[in-house]
């Protein structure tokens, strides 16, 4: 347990010369401030009262536990190291509070607490000072529990009074449960209940509504409200026994409580009946037999219909992305050229749609299956593997070269395949759909990663439906054109412009290749990027040598053989550089410009120091992330505010697979980037900013709003 | 005043919820249940008739759960049990509105990361299963015999600390109970007091 000494503790250590060398009387954690205190108004003289105590000041809503902590929790323990002959007694526990948590009940303390312990000094104790050492362990809980401990040191004068905390000790004394002379308490097991009967209570307490807290752990149902009644001077309370009772005491010390009384009354109830066996042959509780059917962990989120609608629109927009537009536009232009019969066109459109939708669903199913198998993945996972990035770069290079007219597929493909294409136009259209998804996938991740990431957290059937809708949206323009030839006829007449348009479309393809090479460079470093570029050159050479329409058969054979050999050599040379994973510090988002690498520990540490934390969850392949990084996060106002407010800036780079980041994203309810999280001191949890980040939003979140 | 109102509401909710908690009784048939595991599969207690079944309440956000996983104690107990044909079901009853909540895939990922050897991880975000068994803490352990009778309820071991090193010297109640059961003997300590964090039930 890491403890953070407060400024106060440092100041104390600086003034208290002796204890400064060994430790301090104060331990401060983000949840409590704990201090070892003493009360010896007449000095440490044998026979005179002397007390030590641990004072615990809880931060609001945090609590520690009583000797019987209730359904969960643990009592605070104190282990003393005292000079020979000096002894410390048990903790004199103040009357605790009932602390309900859901269906459970705890007994403990909030706010300021003193746990006093009486000490005895032997006759003839020599020395001017008495050194006290304490090791304390406590469990502090709010909605989470944190086990903490502390080492405390205190030096007390023997011959002088120590009374700086007199009021605190007086308050603790006033809050300790009072023993009642002449009171008689009995406890009896009656069926499933424990019945407590108490007589001889003080007159002032008679007739009042009382509660009770057992000091014995694990006997009654702590959360149950006892049925209580007064009959003349006898108070009776009936409370259900814990079906999982873990103790069978002969005497049960009880603390009776009354609203408005700081201190309870302590009575020791004698148990007058034998305890039933822990497994009593009682009738089965009604609930016990009932078949409980638990709903699937996540019921239909209200946003499902909306998610489907967004996916449909997103799919439509996908057609305009630089990686998809060239391929698709040419496909649609095909209508203008062929003018084939309507039925064949419609069949082709449907086949294409099927290819697109099924490919998206298959991709999503692979992702969901991997996640169910425990893989820490999110949408965009395809691009986290260098090999996938390299293959996509090669694919785009080939398509670009084809569009630029460097080679024709017709001269590359075996004639049997070309024949099959003519015989099975429907299959051809289906495969075009598959290709379209392969080409589109690097664009879905950067532009729609976050929203598709959210879909993954839905139940599988719904998630797949969202991806199917995405595919449908993407296929819709082509499907529409195939179903209504009027649309196709609206296209300009075929002509030489189509050849120019086709060549023009090669350039967005090459631009996509540049981006993919950069992503690969971030993943595996400059050597990997160069290896990929070399590979692409060899590939282009092969494409030209084998597929150029202007080469004769002889030249094709010669160049082709050389080109293929070159490609094989390039593969052998490039493969190690591409496989080489995660060169240390190789990511673009590493510590730079005041940003530090993210870790949960770093966040927790900064929070404990009371600093505001801004976390940027990003990836090189995420275009939105890069856009925000280069605009909003690089804005002078934002940089100045970060410096002014001493905001700790952390960057979590998800370019490569990172289970810790995936886990954190899931905790935020996301499974894609970008995510921007701001932790401010005092706030319960982080605040997530929007994916398209604005300067005002960042300034507002870190408390530097204009 | 607002504080008082909030306290009253919380108390009332707690009392209302109490009725649904802690009805499973050692020596009696365990409550039948059907739940969904982290992979979305349906799991019923009835599926395991004829086998010993261990239920383990788990919450990766709880330091006491972390104690038993970081020390390897829980995984070791799981492996030893499942190797003997015992069915081990880890149950996460953390409510969706709790800070500790994990989505099913996330939970499955955590279990895999811990190299846990549980037969299945059940997602119980609405707390029905937890309330039926009266699970209070994480960890909280239950053993059901092949006839479907609840034969152990309580702690994983006898050292209620957060120190992982203590697992080496503690008496593991679940190992003892399973050894006794597999030897045809009754469980010598059928109930102990569980220790750990409260189960983060939904307040519904």
C-alpha cells in the first residue's frame, strides 16, 4: 500500500526532531487521514489513566468498520510496539452506525473516528520519554474498497501531561456503548428466528424504539429490521437467523441503539436454547425452489434502431471514401457501357449486395468470436496487424496501377478464369462485393471505428445486424442503379472521358497506399516501411511485366521471369522487417511535446496528487484521431491551458494491439478510438469528450473555459 | 435535510431488497438457476446433476479478489477442482451502474488473462443469482453436491487479509470441503464467514 504523506505530516516531521528521523504520527491516503494520538492528562504514571488512540478522518462517504463489520468489510486492527512492561488493551470501539449497501448491511464509521486503547505503565518505569510504534491496518470503502495500512510513531513525555486531544478522547468515551448495571438479556432460537429479551433497561430508554447490533459476527441477517415490542419492562426483538450462520456462541454481546443517542447500551445476552445444526431440516424457502431465469447480460439497448440507421447512412458515405470511390464509380460506369438486359443487371446488383453484406457480417463475426474467446480487440483490429496493413497496401498498389493503365487484369488472369467470369456473371458480381469490402475496410476503421466499436458491445445478433446495415448502405447506390436503369441512363454518355476518369482515380488509390505505409511505419518502424516500399516496387514490376497490354509475348516471358524472381527476393528480404513487432518506443505517439505514455497507475497517482489528467486514446490508423491531434490538441490556447493548469497529458497508443488499452476502453463503454478522457480532482469518474474535439470543449473540461 | 431524505430512501431500499437476499441454506437443495455466461451461452445448475459444483463470486475490481488471483490461489483451486471433474462457475453479480462493472467480453478477457480455470463465468448483473444464494462478498464460495444440495457456504480461506502472501499459509476451506466430499465424507466445516468487498448489487 502506497501512502502519501501530507504536507501537514511533513511539517510535523520537520518540527518533531526525534520522530522525524523514524517516522510520523500521521498517515494520509486519498481516502483518510489517520493520526496516532495520546491522552495522559497526569503524565505516564503507574495507576493514572493513559490512552493511545488512532484518529481516522474519512473523506466524505468513505467508511471503516466496527469489530463486527456486518455482511462484508473487515475491522480495523492495531498492532502496538511498546517498551517492556508497558501494555495496551483492546480497542474501546465507539457505537457504530448501520451502513446499508444495496441488499447488504455493514456496521462502521464515517467522518471523524477515534479508536481509543488504554495503556498501563508498570511501577518503576524508567526514562523521560516513552516511544510508541503502531502498525494499523484498515479497510476503507465507499463503492469500492481499499485495504490500507500505516506505520505510526509517537514519542510521549513521561513526567508531563499530554492532553492536546482531550476533547477527542472525551467524545470517544461519550460514544462508547454503556454497560447497564442490573440489565438481564436472554437470546433464544425460535424457528428461523433469534428472539432477544432484555429487562432492566434504564427508565429513559423504556418504551423507545430500539435497534440492536450484535458484536458476534455471522449469526443474524444483518440487513433485516428486527420486529420489536415492549411488554411492561421487557424489550423483545425478533430477527431472522442467518441461513449461512457461521458461529454458535453461548453468550451474545449486543449493542442496543436508540435514535438521537450517541452511545448505545451494551448487554450480554445468554443463549438459552441449543443452536440448530447449521443445516436445519427447515422447509425450503419459497425462493429456493423457484427457477430463476437470468436475462442475457445486456438487454436491447435503446440505441439499437438508431445504430442501424447510422450504419446505413455510414455505409452510403463509405462509397465516397478515397479507398472505395474509384472501384465503385467504375463499377457503376459499367452500366453506361453495357446496357445489358434488366434481369441480368438486377441479379448482378443483388449478388454484389450479398457479397458486401456477407463480407461485413463475416468480418464482424470473426471479431466477435475472437472477443468471446477472450482476445482484447476492438473494431479496427484488422489494422493492428502489420501483415494486414502490408497486404492492403499491396492490394491498393495493384488497383492503382490497373487504373493507371500499367497492366490489364485480362492479360494476367488465366483464360479459364476469364471464361468462368463470362459464364458466371453473378459469381463475379458477388466477388466484386467481397473485394469492395476488402478495399473499404481500412476506411471503416478510421472514420467509423468508434461507432462500430460501440456496436460490438451489443449482443451478438444485434451487433451483426448493425454491420449488415452498414454493408447494405454501402451496396445501396449500386443496387439502385441496377434496379432502375433510368438512373444508369442519367450518367454521361460513354466516351474518352471514361478513360481519363479511370486514370484519375489511380491517384486516390496511391494516396491511400502512402497512408498505409505510414501506419506500418508507426507499427514496425522505418525499416519495415522501407521493406514494404521495396516490396511494392517489385510488385509493380511484376504487374507491368506480366500484365502490360503493350508488351509482346516474348518480352513478357523474359521480364516476367525476372520480375517474379525479384518479387520472391524482395519478399525474403522484407519479411523479417515486417514481422519484427513493436520495436521499443516505436510508436508515433510516444512521449513527446509534454505527453507521457498512459498507464492506469500513472492516472491513479496523478489523481492522488490532485492533478487534472487528460488522456488521449489514439491510433496511427485512426484519421479522426490524427485530425484532432493536429488541430485541437495542437492549438495554442489548449497548449497554454494545459501548461497553466498543470494538466498531466497521457497518450494511450492503440496503433498496435494493447490489451490494457482495450480493457480501459471497454470500461468506458467504447471499443474504438478516439476516446478523450478527463479526470478532474473531486469528480467521481472521468468525463469523456466528443470524438470530434473542439478547443472550447477541452478548455471547459479542464476548467479553463473562456 | 436532503441528506436525511437520501438516507431514508437508501434505508428503505435496503430493507425492501433484504427480502430477496440470503435464502440458500446449507444442507438444503441449492436454488435452481439458469444464467448466461460471458460467451452468451446459457448455463443451468440442472446441467450438472451428478457433479460437484463450486460457485465463486468474483469482481476484478475488488482487492480481495485480486489477492486470490495475483497469488494464483484461486486459479490453483480451480485447476485442482476441475481436474477432479468438479464444475467451477465464477459468478460476477456486479451491477451495470457500478464502477466495477465489466461487460461480458471484458470479463471473459480478464479471466483469460488471469489464466483462470473456471468451467464458465456467469454474468449476473441484475444480481438474481447472487441474491438467491445470499452472496455478500467477493470472493464468496459455495459448494453443491451431486444431488444438488448446498454443502458449503463461506470464505475461500481462514485468513481474512488483503495480503497475497497469506494464501500460502491459510487453510483453503474449498479445497478441504472438496477433498472431504470426493472421499465420501461430510464437509467438516460447512459454513464460514466470507470476507472481502461487498457484492456490488444493483439497487433495484
